C-alpha cells in the first residue's frame, strides 16, 4: 500500500500521543470531497486522541488541513468509534477528593 504524506503525518502524530501505537491504523480514500483519512486506535486511547472537549481532535484536524493545503488537497479526518460503542472510563483514584475533604473538615 502506497503511503502519502498526509497519511504518514497522521500516523506519526497519533502514534506519538497514544499508549498503544501498534494499534493505530490509518486508511486513505479520495472522493469528490477530497481526501478522507480514517483513524482507528485502541479503545483505551480514544480519550487521548479526542482530548478534553475535543480539543486534541480539533488540533489534529487543523494540522491536517495545513498538510492538505501544502499538497493542494482538502483533507478530512474521520475517527472511527471502537466496536461496541464507547469504552468504559477507567476508575479514578479518590485520594485527592479524600484529601480535600480532610482539609475542609479540619477548617471547622
């Protein structure tokens, strides 16, 4: 499969920010809208790719637009949702919450 600069760039970028780079798969299609890059990652890495309020995904799309402009192409990104829907959130440690409760109790 021939790789294109936009595809290679996306693959490099995403592999740099995820915990499971071996699971990153980027496919490329060209249609009337331009270039469509589809991204699949490990379900546990979705949060890192999307980012808080979608900011990481927006940034990746902005960078892809710049790569596309350089190559005279419109580049769009589709982030594939993992099979079975969204991955469950991992349990977070409650230690910081407990520490803040202790502080508030001692203030009284």
